[in-house]
C-alpha cells in the first residue's frame, strides 16, 4: 500500500490502539465515535502530496467507509470482524486487503503502549482532547472529541512522519447500504504487486 493511503489508515488507527481502559484517568473515555458521522480528512506524509480522504462511520455496526482521493474504489473496514475490503465498483469486484496492511487499525493493542494527556484544541470547529501515544513502532498525538471522533493525528510510524486533520465534520444518520459490498460482486485475490498498483 503506498505511503499516503497507508498513513491515513495508520493515523486513524492510533486512536483504536489506545489502551481499552475507559475507567482510567489517563486515557480517553470514548475511543470510537458514539454516533454516525462523516468526516473529510486531509492526509500528509513524507514525500507525498496532500490527499483528501472522505470517511463515513456507522456506529451501530462499527463499520467505516473510506474513499481516499485517487483510489479506484473505496475501502470498507469492519472493525468487529477485523476485516478490510477494497470495493471496485467499475469492475464489479471486491478485493480482500491483507490484514498486515491495516494492522494499526485492525490489530490488537501492542504491549507497552503509553498514553498521556496533552491539552486540548479546536479542529474543524469542534473541541478535542490531545493524547500523546507512544508505541514500540512509533509515537504521535491524537485529538479526540468527547464522543470519540478523531479530529487530528500526527506522528511517526516505522521511521516515517505523517499527519491527518479533519476539515469538515457532519453528524448525520448514515445509509446502511453504503457499508456493505453490493450484491453480485466477484471476490478476487490479487498478487501483492497488483494490489499495490491499484492503491496508488
């Protein structure tokens, strides 16, 4: 997966990797959005042009629909099932994305993850609390609203730097049909090189 798209998902995954200890004073109370929301992010990473990533979240199913700029389709993340799929509407195909590509979002919490409060900010017109996250493979800061929406994340992952920031946030009920693979689509498995080519 090319760095710009990978970074969008890695940085989004920073929030999901915070320790699941809502009773602790040193961790945010809500790690994922409590209600349906659509967000448009801008993503930057080393040596890559800034990209826009519209994202929609369906709270009832904990599914995410991400539509990175330049991708010939969209990505469906099913967090409870730890599954990621790329839907190619023009070809009527659905491609399973290897879990390794999205491990920061779909995987477990790395041992030794440290979290500390780091003030607050206003992003895209919404208040959020900053949290410093330090992991074995990187570190960064995430800014989360009280109801679990990630508004900004920046940091370093495996030697690369990146940043994602919300430019618009809209709370509204999401159409469930947008969070399922359309009927009749052909599941395909692509060689890694071809899959990376599609994700460029």
